[in-house]
C-alpha cells in the first residue's frame, strides 16, 4: 500500500528548517531578489522591445534561439532616427548584428576568415561561417579577394561599397 504524505504534515516537521532558510535569504541580496519574484521578471524586456518597435511604426523584431541568442531589429530608411541603413534607392535593408560586427572588424583592411574570426573572439568555424561570414557575403557587404577560387588558401575578404557605406555611418 502506498504511503500518503500531506503537505501540512511536512510543513510542521520542517518548520525550523524553513525559519533558518528564511533568515539566510534575508541576509543575501541575490536570494532576496529571487525570492521577491525576480525570476518571473526575466524575459519581460522582450515584450518591451516589441512594444516600443511597434509603437514607433517599425516592423516587429525577430528573436531566434539557436546555437546562440539572436535579435534582428528592423529600422526605417532615411534619417528618422539617424541610425538606419538603406541602399541607393532608399529600400530598407535587414542589418544583422553579426554582419555589422564583420563589417566593423574588417574596416579598411583585407582580412582572412581566420583573422576576422579572431577579431570577433570566436572559435567555432561552422558558427562563424553560418552566422557571420556567409550572411555578410550574401548581403553584398563583403567580397572575396579571389572570387574565382573560393577555397583558396589565404582567401581574404574586403568591404564592398555597400559595406563601406555601413561602416561610415
């Protein structure tokens, strides 16, 4: 026959331990935050970001949790907020934070993939190529020094006109 345990009986038996734990929590600032509902507040900033974008007439941001957390914010073209990226026709361009990091790391130099990866403080080749290098290439922000031989040893990358325009802003 299974044993039945009622919460009330356990609460009475563990009352002294509960008092001791409550005293410890009162002395530790981090545990006070956790006990006061801090954990429940984590993630509420996401809704704030979405609401602010929508209230300003911007497209809803995109949130991805894959190998690492990514947020894609959409911006207006022109000078509405002074921090947008647009092409010659004024069309909106999706500017990923990772692509921006590649652009800034290359700057006015010509760098190998390994050098770019080191400047970004990254280790994994797959993550770097998938999330940083390939989107920057496909977006037309960077170009290969030897496009006829993409797998050439010592292949290097430089900013295109589009990449340079982002760097200047």
